C-alpha cells in the first residue's frame, strides 16, 4: 500500500476531504445530533403517522447543516416508504418548479404503483409540467400550486423539501414562487410535511415581507452553532472513518484543547470546523508533527493566515455563483 503520511496518525488518509454532506453517501454516520434534531424528529414522526401537517422554516448560516438535515429527512422518508420530493432553489424558478413536478412523476414511477387508470392527480402533474414549458415565466402560480398540493395530499405521508430559499432571485418571479409556496401550505392535509431551508437573515426578511406565507409556517427552527462537545464528536466521527488502528484515542492526532480552539475560530460552524481540520491535517503530515495541539493550531494558522483568507474568499465566491 502506498504511503500517504497519514499512517503516523493511524489513518488511511485525510478524513476531512468531503466538507459538505452533499458529498457524503452515509450522511447518518457523520451527522452530529443537536437539540434542534429532537424537534425535527417529533414533527417528522407526526407527519409520517398522519397526525398533523407541518410547514417548517429551517434556518442557518452557510455550512450550518441545513442540507444535511434535509437529506436525513429524505432518508427516513425513503426508509418508511413515504413520498418525498427534494429540490433546491435556482435563479430560474420556473425550471425549479418544473423539476418539482418532474420529481413527483419520477417518484410515482419509482414506487411501482400501477393500475388500470392513471390517477387524476398524476395526469394533472403531467399537464402542469408541460404548461410550465409552454407559458414560461407567465405560468399561473396558483394553478401549479394546487396541482402540487393535491399530489402531496394524494400520497400521504409525503414530504416536500425545498433547500436554499435564500437563492431566490431578486426579481418578479420571486413573488410568483412564494405565491406557490403559500397556496401549497394553505391546502395540504395531515400527513404532509414541508421544510423550507435558507439563510436566517434572508429568510426572516422574506417572511416579514410575505405575511401570508409567514402565517402558514408552523415552526421556525434555527440551527445553533456547535458546542465543544459536538465539535469533538464531529471530528471523532470523521477520524473513525479513516482509522486504521482500533486502540487509539478517538480524537488523535487532535487534542481536546485544539478542537476547542478550532471551534472558536469556526464560530461553531460545522463546515468551517471541517475546513480548518482539513488544513491542519495536511500541514501536520507535511511537518511530521506528533500531534495537533493548541500551540500547533496557533502557529500553523498564523503562518498561513493569508492562504486561509484566500481560500475563504474563493469558497464564498463559488457559493454566490451557484
């Protein structure tokens, strides 16, 4: 086996290469539960049991874990045989709406539901998808919304997960899309769960300016920053995935003090924490450091402050352009 330098730490490689949950197949393995997850689970189970309907605003900074939690909801929905549609906001909302409609059709096909007659809700979804193409940005948002709501109501328990609400374009079709959300949330029945995720500051602004949608939100959940115990568990889980030696300390080569220092620098943001850990692991291997303690963290980050700032600017630019 080719040497990578990580063997000195009992690792097969750098465990922090994948910084976001979108790149992880086993999101459940790496997820660190916080108190907010208990609320999400309770609301989810009520919808799965068809006891209640739910419209949730899930808010947090970039890298806080919004997408990860939507993926966890999707996994549980799939496990329980629920009808789940997940989509992300794009600058062309008409095509995003079309993608939701197409996902509904694909979900039904994947479910293998067959019969002598195609259900009316499914035929209406097909028509609505064609209408989006024909009419473009001039489509009727209320008509489309009604079609989506009926599809969700006809397949309970069902989830509609919309990611990155903060990417809504600053133009006329933003109001059109928000009108769709309003109508859907107004028409759903018990057994339907809708989760809208986005940046906290932007989200609050949207809800403030769109009172009708705000009134339909059952719960507004803000993802908190990681505390030091949660940060340590996140690091330990990543290390375990690459661990070659069973009897090593779960955090090695990090010390508990170094993780506490990193979490302060990251302001409790999971993605930022993993980014710092990635940077330190690479440099610790190059320096042949015995361990990554608080002093080494300080020295390495001070010596490479300019490089870290450049990387952060590039990451922010990439996110803003996606």
